[in-house]
C-alpha cells in the first residue's frame, strides 16, 4: 500500500475508466492510494442505466448525486435523488440505482473500507477498461455476464435474484442485462 499521507491529485478526465452494462466508472482514488481507507469513483449512468440489486459484504457505499436524477433502492425503500442529494448504504444492505431521467446521471461514490477485495477489484475484473471517454458502452455478451458473476463472487458482492427483490416495479435484475439478441445496454428497465 502507498503512504496514507501522500497527496493524490487526479486531473479531470484522467482517472482509470471502466465500462460495464448500465454504467461507466472513473476511478478517482484507489484503495492503495488511500491506504485502504476508501475507494472513490465517479459513476455515470445513461438513461435507464444502473446495476441490478446487490449486496456488498465488505464495504459501506455512499452516493452524492452530481447531475441527473436517480431512483435509489435500499432496504426495500426507493428514494428519488437529484443533484446535491446524498445517500449512505450500510454493508449487507440490498440496494440498486437506476437513472430514471432523460439525460446522463453522474454521482460521486465512496466505498469504505477499500480492501484487497471489494467493489474496486470487481470493476477492474468484470468491466472493460476504456481509453475513449466518448465511446458507446460495451456489447452485453454472455462472456461479460459470466465475468461479472465470477468477479462478484470473488469480491464479496452478491447479485440478488429477482424473486427476492422487494419492489417489483424496480427490478433491474441481472437477467435484464442479457437481451434476446446480444447488443448494447440501452437501459435496464
């Protein structure tokens, strides 16, 4: 690990970038850079984008909305969030979010602590690294879904099956990522 007292400066548009189905993640502060204290990233979700309901077994997760609107589901409740809103999700809590607006949504996400396994490593293992910040999201393939499921299991994340999701109006299930014909993620509704 790096020295915790090290100053980290990340110029706009320069952090490592990963594309997954439903969102784009830019790393701002890694667990190594924070001495394991936290992982911070900017998440962009296009309209309809967002992850399926899931649980983090090792970390707390906090969202600070910068742009757009999000429906954030946590512990069986759905919260509408817009710029300036903040929500904290304790570890072990079923949660998800969906961009329910007509424009891209962006949020600052803080995950703590940042250990050798967890959300940061999940993104690195499951999502596609990207260098072109204007490119379209990746094609959704069986290979991508398989990578996501394997990376989730290795990193203390659990994807919640649709049958256990408390809110039938807010599904975002992993099965919705697998279209009848492989294609781009146009949303997860």
